[in-house]
């Protein structure tokens, strides 16, 4: 049986009420994420560059509008590669690069898998069957808490590897190589209580970040992370997680996987040029005020909308609750 890799928005609405609404939320603007591409403009004004992605635009008869890159028209793929430098990385490369990070963290090589060359010449990996062991000065909880970020994440192949983004081939849970996949493997190996498992998985999601410019890819990334959670829970406990649990994970994802211009730290295209009318004694003159950040290439001087993410370890002084919203660019001080 062939597994369909596309996560259909119609199924999300039917099986998990309100979850699609959460996945479409932009926590910075308190609106929905927007298309941020002209690829869908031919479908009408609601699909233009600056229009929000609303549920009714991608569900019902329109349920196949957003699909993984591998399923997109070849001409559209080339167009996006040319205009937005959109390049999708084969899973074996994602694995090799994630391995480099883990080699450094563990202080040894081949912890999760060994890179191999198949007989047909395809590069792949051989998963370690043994339970993951940790250095003397580190624990599996440390690994789960370790903060990781995928920049310009597209469909987030470095975070979760449900499928190879270049071939569309589905990857079974035990063979997955993403950053979050590895954290989930470690949790699966160390916990059997549902409550403890959920607490650890929540920590894993809270410590895993990614940003993306284009709204359709961003939604696909968010969906991939959510379905990865559901698949792992179902395989571990042989039941589906509750709707409340799914909504909670979706909420974390909506904060941690966000829409941003990575060069400016702002909502894409939110910088503006202001036209000012200045009155003096004799006449009214017009002055054009450009964005200082764009002119100077200084990331801290833009007049656009700076993106907020959640620091889950901090406590909000106003609400007293765990989790404090901070501007992403403020992390650059650290």
C-alpha cells in the first residue's frame, strides 16, 4: 500500500476540530500566516502575495491547493527555485548534516545511524538498533532539552523526515533522521508512562525551532511536525492522542515554526517607505522616509514588524505563566 505523504487540510478539519486554525495562526501579528508568494495569484485576490491563508481557501473543493514541493508542477518548482532560491535537500544529506551536529554533542560518531551506499548507488543510512547511550556528563533529558533551529526550513526536512522532500518517498518512524525525530526516539526508548512521555515530548517540541518565508511551505512544515507527533504517539501507545493534547502541541508548533524574513528578522515584506508631507511657512513639501534597516543592512533598524517567538523557559512577569514572548532579533545579543 502506498502511503500518501500530503497531509490533507480537509482531514485535519474533520478529525481534529480547531487544529487547522491553530496551525494557520501567526503569533506575532495575531492574524493568519500569509501566502508571501505570487504562485497562487491566478486563483483570485484571496490568494495574492499579501493575503492571509484562510481555512476556506485550502479546504473543501480547494483541499489540494497546498501540496508538498515534490507534487507541485515541475515548472512551478523551477520558478520557486529561481525566484526564492527554494532548494529542497535529499534526506541522506539532512541525515549527514544532523549527524555532524550529534557527533559534536555526543563526542562520538554514528550514534543514531551509519551512512551507507546502497547497491543501486543511492546514499542512505543504517539505523542503530541499540538503545541510545549518553556521555557520562549528559543525560537523555539534556538531549531532549537541547535547543535546535532550522533556518529557512521549507517543509522542515531537517526537523522531521516523514518523507524525502525530493522524491516523496515515505520514511517509516524507525528510520527517520530529523532533529525532532531523534528526540522522539530517545523519549520512546526511555519512557512508557503516557503522562511522562507527553511531558517530555512537549519539551522536545518547545526546544525545536524553524522559520520560513513562504506561507504554503510553512503550513506544510507545521503539519509535518504535528502529524509526526500523532504518528509517534499512536505507534507507542496503540491509541490516538486526545484532541486537547493535539491542540496543545499545535499551539507550541505555531510559536516555534514561524513566518519570517531571515535576513531582517521581520514579517516578510513588512518594511515600508513613508511619504511625509511637511508644512513650512511658504509651502508644503513631500519627504520620502525609507526604512533605515533596509538602507544600512542593519537588522536592528528595520521599521517592519519584528517577529516574536516563545522562550518557554522564561516566566511572563505580567501573567505569571511559564513562557515569555520575545523578539527573535533580541536573541542576537546573546
